[in-house]
């Protein structure tokens, strides 16, 4: 893994998860969801599962970045990648929390 990837992957995964979860919410609130015979309760379950999966992915990425196999030879790159891993994990929890705590399809 190159140093650029180590530094950029945590934030890239966060923005991809953010886009996917809120895009999924758009699908759930559309007429397509109800036309498929699915309820908003099922949609909430799917969103919660997606939120938990995004958190799990960020946590796994953080663990992987801290392993010697994926460690950088440059200590500052390792520090920056680890810090960005923590930031992306917190950002995932915080920015996707509204799908769990607020009402759907206002």
C-alpha cells in the first residue's frame, strides 16, 4: 500500500459511505420503495444496517492501518493515516447518525 493510499483511504471510505447511505434514504423515500411492497419500517432497518456496516468498515480499516503489514516506513505517514482513520470513524458515526435518530421522509 502506498503512502498516498494510506492517507486517503479513510476519508474516501467515509464519503462513499455517506453518499451511499443518504442515497439509499432517497430510494426508501421514493415511490419505488413502496411500489416494491416494502414499508418504511423495513427501510429504517436497512438504513440502520447500512450505518452499522459503515462503522464496522471504518473500524476494520483503522485496525488494518495500525497493523505492521500495512504500516508505512515513514513514521509521520503512519501517524497521519491513523489520525485520519480515527477522524473518519468519528465522522461516520456522527454524520450518519441522523438516519437512526430522526424520522424518515419528512
